[in-house]
């Protein structure tokens, strides 16, 4: 027990160092962690790691999906639901179909049912890998929304395909009509369970006397409750978590009304998701020695050849389907025709951002060792190895080349969206105006309160400045230089203020609580300066 705990802590510590190195090298950390885990796994003396699929599905997957759903805009999700559905359902099914026949034709002894099993495993791209690689790159908002929306739903559709294929292999029977009905039942009831559970948590957050710590703890518990509740009734736990996360996110402003609660929750979730992501990607690389050991009679060269073949089949299908689906939607939907055309650049980026990840590996590892008659499950180890190769090829090859593809396309914003600085100014103007109206409505300015009068004058000055800014929004080179100089000066000031706070801790004049509050305010001011368009 102690050795296992020590190994996990050492692994997490190593992952933190590797993430810092990845940031220094400007490589997306999921790619770097998989490569590092691959290298660490073959070091003599390193314990062989067996990645349990239950660990992924029960520990890692619910919070990762819930967090992704929480930060997904429902308005944008609904707007591009057609394109998302074509990828999350249509692409999963077509990938499973093509991979099934390709594997059946190319791999000796590989039945069509095993091909569908493999297709269901490798069909869903990884949400974290794509968004991490795209972070900081100039990508249209539409592209991000479609990729995030696809990743929320495709895990559910691929897992359902996997379950049907596995059931067909184990029982030797398959009915398309029954499978279709079961698909809609499992997915639909998963949504129902997710929304029902989310409503219960909504009532608790809104009407119970919770504290910031309790709220944060409950939000961490919520995805596990939703996932396990749905899976208990053999419905889709993925759809339950996604639907519940979207609902809770939409109602968040009603449940969490204090800044302290929101800041506390944000810190908890950012830390949790970062730790889970770093662990899960390094575990993928570390699991390879165990996978290789299980290959048995199949040679390493043959297994790699099969894996590369299936990888490029999956990449090619995605590219072809993305380009075709764009035109299919515009042909059959008048509503889609009214939207700005995506051209060829956006489909290329979406098509190339199909990196596979941990869900595929966990699904492959969940294949049982034995059939229902006691015989060994045919080609189980080969399927797991092919899955690893597909993850490695798509994550490393596509992940490393995706920034170059984006730069090559030189894509701009596709839809009429206001620049961030204009949105910031417009929102601030609205909020300041509401604040001033409330002050006037409550007749507090006539009370002689000097603090309120000072605040009102400050609001009036800011409103006038924002109105003038919005009348002539133009960021010139000189303004950028002034902004950068101001930010540099303020960063230096904040640095010295932190040093002064450090001195105060040793003087024992002020309490630690008072100094911590001052540090928090300093951090907020620092954030305002660094992100403000000024």
C-alpha cells in the first residue's frame, strides 16, 4: 500500500515537472506526457503498470466530461448542433463501419464483429488533447465549439457501438433493429437521469444553507453521482454527465451568487482537472510495456503495421467525412445555408484535430479475457496494441502538426463576432449603467453618504469613457506600446508588493489571515492589469 502510494505521488510529481518542460518547449503537454511515459515505462526497474479500465471510467471520465460540459456554451452548442451531431454520431458510425471492413480484409483471422469492436474503440477523439493543442492559437470560435461539442457526445455513441459489438461477439447474435432501439433508449434515458440528478443538485445548491466549501465539494461529487446512477440502470453514464453538466452550467448564476463561492470552485476544479489530465496521459505511455507483453504470437513489426494502417484509415475517414458533412448539411437545411460558409480551412482544421486519447485505451482494456464458453477472447491483445498505436500516431503526429496546419491556412474568425476588447467595453458599460441606475432608484445619493457619492462619480466617469471608447474602437500601435509599458510597470510594482508582504509575515505584526487576504487582492489586481485591454 505504502509503495503504491509513493509510486503514484512520484508519478504525479514527475508529471508536474514534465508539464513545465513541455510549456518551456511549447509542446502541448498531453503529447509530451505520452512520449515521456513511453520512455519511462521501458526504464529497467520501473514497476510494470496495469491500467484498469474501471479506474478510467469511474475515476477519471466523469469529472473530465463534467468540466468540459460546464465550460461549453449552450447557446453556441445549440447553434452548431447540426455539425456536432454529424461528427459525434455520423462520424462515429461511419468510422466503425469502415474500420470494421478494413480490419477484416487486412488482418488475418480478424472477423467482421471484431472489426466493429475495434472501430467503436478508436472512433472518438480526445477532448483534452484537441483543446490543449489549440490553446493560444488563432482559431475561429466556431471551430472550438464544434470540437468541444463533438467530444462531449462522441464518447457515448462510441461506447454504445462497442457494447453492441461486444455483445454480438459474446452471444453470436445481432439485430440491427434491436440495436437501433437500444441505442436511443440507452442514450435518451441517460439524458433523463442526468437532468433529473442535476435538478436535485440545483435545489440543494440554491435553497440549502451551503458554504463555499460545501458547494465546491458537491460539484465534485455531482459527476460521479450522475454517472453511477445512469450506469446502475444500464443507461449511458456519459450522456448523464454531459446533460447534467450543461444544465448546471446554464443555471450556475442562480445557484452560486457570491464571488467567494465561484472563486473557490474555480480553484478546486482547475486543480482537479489538471491533476487528472496529467496523470491520465502519462499513464497511457507507461502502460505500453504491459500491452507489448500481451501480444503473444503476433510479432511487434506486424502489430505496428496493423496499427499504422488503421491509424491512417481513421485519419482519412475523418477528413473526408468533415468535408462532406459540411455540404450535406447545407444541401438539406435551409437554416444552414443562411450561416456563413466554412470554406475549406475550417473543415481542414476540424478534420486534422482528431487525436485519440484515454477513453479509447480504457475501452480496449475493458474487453473481457474470456468468452462466455470459457475460451480466450480472440485477438484481444492485438486490439489493445492497435488502439495504443492509433492513440500514439494521432496524438503525436497530428498533435505536433496541427499548429502548422492552422498557421498554413491563416484562418480568421468566420462569424460576425465582436473583438474581445469591444465585448469587454460593452459589458462593462452595461454593468456600470445598471449600478448607477440602482443608486438613483434607491435615492441613496441624496442621503449625503460620501462613499456612495464618490462611487457614483467614479461610475459616471467610467461610463463616459466606455461610451467614447465604443464610439471609436481603434487599437493603434502606440496604444499597444503604452499598454505593454503600463503592464510591465504594474508587474514590477506587484512583485515588490509581494516581497513587502513576505517581510510582514516575519514581523509578526499582522495576522496571517490579513496577509493572505491582501495577497488575494493583489492577485486579483494583477489579473485585471494583465488581461485588461485598457
